[in-house]
C-alpha cells in the first residue's frame, strides 16, 4: 500500500475535484486504503467490499463500513450508486474470461459523471541490463504458467484501458509507472525488493503445480532472481487506469461531449504521479 501511495503521490489523485458522496473500494483487503481515504474525506460515505473481512472495525472511521461482496458476481448495490470506484491488485484473482463481466459491473455501479480507478502491478520484474534477464525470464514464465492453469492471464491487466472503453467508459486514461527494485531505488526500492521476495517465496507451491521445476530448482531460481534484482537496476511496472462514465449519449465513444473532462482527468492523474525513473522528480524515500 505504501509503495503505491508513494508513486501515485497520494491514495487517489483521480479523486481531485470530483464531487463525491459515496465511494466503493472493491477487494478492500485489510481496509488500509478505505480507512485513510475516509479520514481524508470525512463528509463522504465509504464502502469496502470483499469476500472475507480482514479489516479492524475498531480502527475504522464512522464514515466507512465493510460489506461482503464478490466482484465476480453482482454486488449488492443499485445501479449508479457510487461517485468513485477504486479497485487495486485483483489481477491475479480475475480470469481472462471474467474481466469483461467485471468491467460491466463497475460500469453499472458508477454514476454518470463518476470515475473508476484500477491499479494493477505486473507480476514480472524487469532489469535494465538485458544480459542479466535469464533467471527472471525463466521465473516469470513459470509463475505465468501457474496462473494460466487457473485461467488467469497475467498480461490481461495491460489492456484494461481497451476493455473499459468497450463497456462504455469515456476519458479512459492509462499511466504506466516503473518502480525501482533494490538498493538503487532508495527506501522505495528496498521496500519493493522485500515485497517481491515475499511474493516469489509465497508462490512456491503454485509454481510446483506446473511440473516444470523441482522445489530445489525453484528455490535456486528465486535466489538467483533476488541477487539480480538487488544488484542491477531492476524495476516493476504499475499500471493505473482512470475512466469516466458518460453523462449522456453524446459523451459515449464516438461522441465529443467528454473531451474537456478527458483533458482535465489526464492532468489530475499526471500531476499526482511521481515518475521514479525521472531524475528531476526522483524521490526514493518511502513515507
């Protein structure tokens, strides 16, 4: 959470200048985003839904609540109920076939003129030094095979902007942010390194289901990949998608009513994003 918040310059730059009464956090997890946003916007009603309640009710502000809900099924809310819908890091739980239905459900729940924000991190780390990619490529391939066995295409998140357009959203904006991994990236890089090591270790059982490697071989790959990530200029891409539900038929794809709001929306997100790879804006301290 802290890494994404840092690189975005806040919990949700796309909420800037948006008239909000109700906000939905899909797949809210432990509720950190929900709790922080509720404290920042005390007059707004926040709802977090997930299949398991991992929140701490005692730490939740009075203007937010948790409710059971699964985005893979119809959520228990009326059409157009929310001004802002936020969904983060669900790409490993949504199959390629399920994504269109998820996008349609987000469209249904969003009010006309409201916004949807999707934040997804790619499963595969990269390194600037092409000669050192072998272990990373092999490890990424094994993990991708494991996900695809359950119907999850890890590359599907790269095309969510097109999917959002297909279901009717306008002003669709995409930002890809390279986040450093390893000591070269300061506190952010070290935090990302720790996150990736935990993720790779947690994926052991899943990786073994591919029958491509033994436990010893996988552990060796993880160790080698960790060495590469920690030594060379490695990075991880985070994708941010922001879209708006049209106010009227003239704002739908093919119409021209949304052009002004599109430019404003792009400006708001771009202003909030910290491009870690840009020397002028580089700030690798994790707050």
